[in-house]
């Protein structure tokens, strides 16, 4: 396995069981200023990506090793089609079945020009199908796929969802109920205050009525000197 590290570069994972082909691909990719990691099998590629095929979580998503997945970002996988054990087509399917890896662009290479093989790979999600030997003009076609994926990921980042446990939900419900009860209590107090104010106002109005406030002079005798 070989890897060239540099900040700000796109990282390409190249998969080929042929040492000569791996060296050629690596040289071409580095010429285009790509960061390169090379492996000689599909299983090693999946291991590098952090894929564990035997583990499935409750949502039927492929399990990813958080440490590997966070520290090593792969922007594109380019793989040979004909490899012992796991073919490039099998590797493509594994990647596209993974909830965490499916957005990584995959390019297939082959020394055989078989239309049905090319069609099958493209239908499964491959971005390109190159015929070997790989050329610099082929490498120039890789960057747009990585740019498009990067732009898509940056613009489709899911908003953080607030996860509420049952205990927290019950606590929030109790808070709401207490708030509603307090509001009702305040409303009742306000109603009582309004009623008291109305009663006082009525009493004051009655106390100030002309018949009750003005003195009566009908029974008084006027004295004169």
C-alpha cells in the first residue's frame, strides 16, 4: 500500500491486483496532483474505507469504523474490473450498498472491451469505465466527478435533528402541563380580580348616586332673624 499525503488535494483510492498497473495509475494520479492510496484487492479497499460487511445495524446500513471514516477521506475509488476473489463490479456494489460510502464516485477499469460489462457497471452506479492502459486524458475526467460530489455534500448537509429520549419527552410534557396549570391559575386570579374590581366599582357607583349622597332638606325648618 502506498499513500501520498498533502492538504487540499483530492484523495483517490486505486485498486488493482497488478503491481505494474498500480504503479502506472499512481504515477498518473500524482502527476495530476491527486493524493493516492493503492491496494491490491477489493477486500483491502473495503478495509481501508472502514467497511464491515458482516455487521448491519437496525436500519440495515453498512457499519463503518468511525475512526477510519473520520481520519481518512476518500474522494474517489478507481478499480480494476478483473481481480481474483472480489471483482471491481463486486466492490462497486458493496460501496453503493453502504449508506456511508455510496456517495463516493467509483470508476472501473478493464483491459477487455465488453459492452455488457460496461453497461452493467454504469447501471450499478459507476461514473466512468476506462479501458487499460489508463491514460492522462482519462485521469483528467476524474476531477469533475469529485468536485460535483463535494459540492453536493456541502449543500446537502442534513440539519441536526434533536433526539429526545422517553425520559426527556416525559419531562417536557410535565413542564408543559405545569405551565398550562399555572396559566389557568393566573387566568382564574385575573377573573377574580376583575370580579372584585367590578363589585367595588358598582358599590362606589351606588354610593355616589344622587339619591344617597345628597342631603334631604324637606324636613328642615328654615330659621330667619
